[in-house]
C-alpha cells in the first residue's frame, strides 16, 4: 500500500513555512514556529516522564516535512529520526543531519516504515493523517505501532475541525486543498482498530501568538474542544 504522492510537497520544500506563515498571519496573527513550539510543549512532558537520566530515547517523526519539530528537540537527550514521502523535504533536512549526528532523515512512505519492530521509544505524526485515505490512516497507525517499543507511546497531532480559524487556515492553504480533517474520536477509533490503548486526548493552541501571554491558562482548557489543534496519544501493549 502506498501513500498518494503529491508533488506540491516537493515544490514547496524550500518555502513551505513561508507559505504557511502567510496564511497563519492572515487569520490568526501566528507563525508556524509558534504552533510547532506548542506541540513540543505537549510532547515533552510525556518524554521526560519516561526517560532516565542515562537514557538517550529514540524518537520517530512520521511525515517530518521540513524537520521543524525535530529541530526544536535537538537540545534534548534524544536520537531523532524523521521520515517523509517528499524527497525534496528530506534533502532539505539532511543539511541538518550532515552537521549533527543526532538527526537521521529518510525518504519513506508512512505505510511502510523502514525500521525493524520495537525500534523507538516515542513515535509521533504531526498533521499528517488529514492527508491520508482511510486505509492509509489505519496502515500508518499499524506501522507506528510496529516500530514502537512495548509500553511506549504513540502520538497523533491534528487540526481541530471544530475551530473556525483552523477551518479557514486549512481552506486557504494550497497544500491542504484535499485535506479531510479528523475528529479526535476518529483517531481513538484508529487506535482501537490497531489494538492500542488510548492514554490521553487534549486540545491546545487556544490563543494566537499575539495573545501568547494567556498560554499559562491552557492546562485548564485541554478538555474544551475549541483549541486550534489537538493530540491523542496511545500506549503499545
């Protein structure tokens, strides 16, 4: 099974975040870096809770794009791997890998990951699943499960269809013209079909960048379905 290849991702590899920032600033006065940092804030507590002082955790970013998320994790005790179907994106990322052995990026379909079973301590996908068909979604979750170590965690981050600004951003973004946004219950159902145990669901990104001083209230808002994005995490048995 193969993910549909979309040449737009190759064409926009160099200016991907510039294009995205233009849309985000128009509707939310926000940048892609700001939204990426918000995802890191959600991910890191789980990583740090399960990481010993001597352990270097192996982390896989499925659909890593330009490697923005991986770059924000570079100062942590992590060995970072990224896969993406776009060869141009991976070539762009390998510039990081050439100067920093902490990174490794590979061209790969998310439905057939080039790793042996039980390779990673944490596996995550950021805004990837809305580009996939139903069959590809299930196969990708199954592959993420396969390469994740037992009792370790899998994360799926996605846009929240209930947020009106998110809907406008997706509608105006050329790379999302064929997007099919998922509700959290759909992610939980994917986990269930893959025999994974859902651990936590949370909404975040309630405030645009110019109101970032209000982010301190986000921990109290995670169950309210109005954040621009959400994540659902599951544990591999």
